[in-house]
């Protein structure tokens, strides 16, 4: 009878192996640019809300601003899903390039 093979020890991947993409200079530049852009966008959003509250003093105005920002996203996302379900990709691409 043969002896069972000893189990190989499970080794975790090196910590740096998880961030292989960071070795690429172009990816690091992209990541840094995205972080800076996102920070600027968030700062602008806070400034707009703050300015609106200073001018109006109304929580209702803040709620309306939030609704005006979210409603178009929801409407176009739902509409885009319906279009994507009903048409093929070549039809959609032709329609979008006509815009």
C-alpha cells in the first residue's frame, strides 16, 4: 500500500502580487488623475450645496437639488435598459452615432 502524499502547504500570494497593475507607469498616472478628478468633483458638489443653503436657508431647496440631480440619472438608466433589451447592438450603435 502506498503512503498518502503529504499536503502541500498553502502559501498566500505575496502582498505585492495583488497590485501588479501598479507596476505600470501609465496605470499609476491614470489612477492618480482619477483620484484628483474625483476629489475635485466632490469638492464642487459640497460647494454648490453649501452655497445653496447659505442663499436660501431651506432644507427643501437642498432636497430639490438632490432630486434634480438624481431623477435624470434614474430616467435615462431605465430608458437605456429598455432600449438595450429591445434592440440589437448594431441598431443601437447606428442610432447613437446618428445623434
